[in-house]
C-alpha cells in the first residue's frame, strides 16, 4: 500500500560535503596554531618583560602578564570556536538549515579575526602600547627581539596556517550559499500519491464489503401478482386453484 503523503529522500550535494571538509581543515590549522602559540608563550613573555623592564611609564610593569593572559585567552577562544564550526559542519551534512545559518554567523566572525591576525603578522607581529618616545621601546624593536628569541620557523608557519585557515573558511561559507546547497537545505514538500488497489483514500476509513442485499417485497397493486387487490390471479401460477368447470350429467 502506498503512502499517500510521502516525503522524497534528499540527496546531499557534493558542495555541502566539501564545505564540511573545509571546516575540518580550518579546525586543524587553528589547532596547530594554538599549539604553537601555547608552546612559545613563555618566550614571548620573557622578551616582553625584558623589553619593558626599564620603562617608567605607568602600567608597563605588568605588560608581560597582560600579554600572556591575552595570548592564552585568544588561543582557547580560537580552539573552541574552531571545534564548534566543525560540529556545525557535521550538522550541515544532515540538512539542518539552522546549522547552516549559525555557520555563516560564526564563520563570518572568525573570518574577521583570522584575517586581522594574518594582516597583523604580515605587517610586523604583535602590537604593543607605546611608541618611540621616552623610555618606551618601539614596536619594531620588540618584534626584532621576538624574532631573535623565537625559532625561525614560527613566524612563516603561523602566517601560512592563518592564510590556509582564512581561505578554507571563506570557501566553506561560499559553498553553503550555492543554489545546490539551497535546494538541499530547503524543507521538502510532501507529495500525494494515489492509493494502491485495496487501499483507502487519505482521510477516509475503509469500508467492509456490503453483504448480499435481501429481496424486497413487491409493491402493493403491482399487476400480475397474486394476492393483490383489484387484479385477478394469473392462471397457471403455483398455489392457485383452477376455476370449477361444469361436467354433463
């Protein structure tokens, strides 16, 4: 028996699958970047503390601690959001339109954050308060000391990871906006199918077969029927007596 209101099966397009793989690549790149940041945060703190040690500017005595707090907080935030994006990608594979909208929102915010980080790294590393006036070291001087203290591969690898992360995230968001993805995330409409033989129409209960109809009595006054007033009985009918005949004596 056919289902009168069946929902057609949705076929996941390749653009949605590729988008999830790109979100996974983004999460992996961010994870590697977080590991590098946490592994080198001690060196960054030491260099920052030495660079601002002789400064008499108010508040600069705690600049190294502030750098550590900001670095660790940024790493944790980046890791959590990256894993959340990958989780949304897994939900996108199931056709959840709410997950796709959340992916656009969170992914757009991360694009801005990662893009700013890449531009900051290309432009000269971390930004520090102060300038070249007084006893405050310049940003270029702090960056030079960091490059001398850190391994030579840290800056190019971090920049490369940021570029790959940005490109993969942008591509994933664009793929989710393509027409094929829109058709997949659109709520399917129910289609009516005619019932098979022996089935019932939707909304109507099935009826059992009608039993044999009993014979109905003839209507009163019907001609030719015995026992009806106003009409003589027809000769030859069963149950009727023949008229008497006169016999010669």
